[in-house]
C-alpha cells in the first residue's frame, strides 16, 4: 500500500539526509511518494526491530511524520538505501571459507579436542 502526496516546496524544510540527493529532491518535490512500515519491510526484507536499529545507528533513512500517530518513509530514500546495499554487497570480497583438513593431516590437539567433546 503506497500513497502519493504533494508537498509545497516552501514547507519542505532544510533537513537533509545522507540518503537523499539534494538536487534530485528539489526537482521532484511535487512527486514525493511515501511507503508505510509494511511496505518498507517488504522492500528491505528486514523486521521492524532491525529497521529501527538501523535508523538509530543512522544507517537507514528516518521516517517522516505524517500525523500524530503516523509515519512513512520517502520511497526514493528507501530505494537509494537498497541500491547502496546491493553495491556494497557486490563490492565486498567474499570471505575465504576455512578449508577442512583430512583426518590424517589434522593437528593432534584438534583431534584430541574432538574426542573429548
């Protein structure tokens, strides 16, 4: 469930997030789209607890207050966060898996520890 809202550029405020591109946002203020929590969870695959932990650590865009008991996330900021996560994941080297040694080559201490376990 997503909703489209129009924002008056005079009331947009000066708050800028590291997830927002100021040039892109200023040109599209009339076409801002919001995502509610269920939509953000579906897009990211994260739980509510994980999302708010990332927000607290400033690793995810903060929601926008829509009313006294309603918040939503700016769709473009969530999409940008997701794209950055994909890029970071693809750029990170794969961890080297620990190679298992055959029983005949294992150090004696490892074999003894396994027998005691």
